[in-house]
C-alpha cells in the first residue's frame, strides 16, 4: 500500500534492474498505487516476469482496479498471456487499435511480429474497454490516447508495417500515456512514446494548462533521436516542468538521450528506471 496521501510507482519490468532481487527483460510494466488506495497496472512486459518480480517484492497483484495498455506491441502486452494468474479479472483499458497486428523490420534482424500474442488476446478480449482521447479512470488518474502529431514533429514509428513484406507503414495511433495529478504537478507515465515526446507533453499541457509537469516516467523511444530532436525535447521540458522535476527514463529511452537530458537538467533530475525501483510523490 502507499504511504498516506502518496502516489507510489513501482517498476515491475524493465530492460535493466534497480534491485538485485528482480529479473529483467526487454519490456515495461509499471504498478501505479494511487493515494486513494486503488492500484493500476500499466503494461505487462513480454512475459510473466512482472508477476515474478511482484512476488519477489512481496506485492500481490490481486484486486487491481484495472490494467492500462500503452500500445499493442508484444513487449508491453506479452505478459497478458498470464492474465489468468492475476485471478481477479481486472478490466483492461486501451486504444481500440491495439488489436492490429504489425511487423517490425530492422536491418540484419529477422522480421518481428509485434502485435498482441495469441493467448494474451484471448485472455483479455472479454475484459477489454476501448478508450479514445482522454478519459479519467480514477481519482486524478487519466488515460490519454489519440494524441495529435504536430506536423514535422518527431514520432518514433519507423520500421513498423501492417504487412510482412514491409508495406503499409504503421502510424502506431494506438499509443497512449498516463497522467496523474499531484499537489506538485502532473506525473506523466508512458510506455514507448510512439506519439512523440513533444507531442505527448503538449497534449498533457493542453489537458492541464494550469499545472506543471513534475515527473516523466517510462520509455521515451529517443535512442535514435537526432540532436535537433533532443534539443526540442529539452526546450519544451524546460518550459513545462516544475522546479522539482525528475525524469525517469528506461526501456527504449536510450543512454544518449539520458546523457543529453542530464547535461540540461543536472544529475539529480535525470534517473534511470530498472525493475524494482520504487518512486513516491506527495499527492
């Protein structure tokens, strides 16, 4: 449970570990414990590691208020193949396009099927709730989808296609983010930021124009971003952040991006994720 009146974020799955107790894999899963006591799971990684890490940390995932999915890629939905082990059948919320199968092409690598795995689809279909635009799911807790892509803005969707012959580029319009309101500002939690880092921050600012962003947590998919893109990200962050802003980057963020942000905001403001990390914010 959270400390009274605190928001508690626990990283259950990431590409690295912050605790020797935990396992890691390519994927992301985050447990969000709201000040009202309700608990939400964001994404489930690639396998059942989120469940194993929760067990190792002494965390029960029974009684979840719900599960939110940031997009349909298998490194965020594969763990839903083990949905039945949660036992209490929590509802699953996501953009309706997470069901679209897609293929990923990378030079020198086999074609990768990136859609929701079969058993995951079968498990969650009866419990699925489609979400378009911004919906408040709980006290101060929002799921934001259909984030507009500003013309010319960076949105990391390259290499993803609808067809196995690398035709039909996928715009990944299913990308979603979480926003949690706290007394110090908005905590933004993302999966891979396929909508684009600056697009997401601008959407959050439009939704909460009078509140600063106090933290950004998750995979920011900036590992292939150019210097110009990173400069735009830093400039917008500087404009929208609170004085005690902290950036927690993991999964697909990229070490170069973390170093770039660290040079802009200082060592204390830029932190890695890692399975087992626990982050708390005063509500």
